[in-house]
C-alpha cells in the first residue's frame, strides 16, 4: 500500500535527510520526499500497521529536523 502525506520542512537538504530516515523505518518499503511539493510518499511493507509505522516515521524525521512536520490523517 502506498500513501502520500503533506509535510512541512525548511530546506531541500532536510527533506533529503527526512527521506533517508523514513526509508530506514521498520515497516517502510520505500519513501520519497519532495521538497518542491511538500509531500512524502510512503510505500508500506505487506501487513504493516500504517498508523504505527507513520508514528515511527514522524519520530525519525523529527530527529533529523525538530521543526519538520508530517501531517497524519
């Protein structure tokens, strides 16, 4: 399953760091962060709990940039 989330980030470098952090998160098969559109697309591993995975992604991204935001539904 793939979902797209709105994000808030200040620079392209931080967006790239967020992408790498998201990709390393358990339950994420792949992630793409676009600084231009302020969107993060996440492909989840089969059977992954989307809500739990996204909480971990948000936490991982905030370690990179504590001002960033991943808006969850």
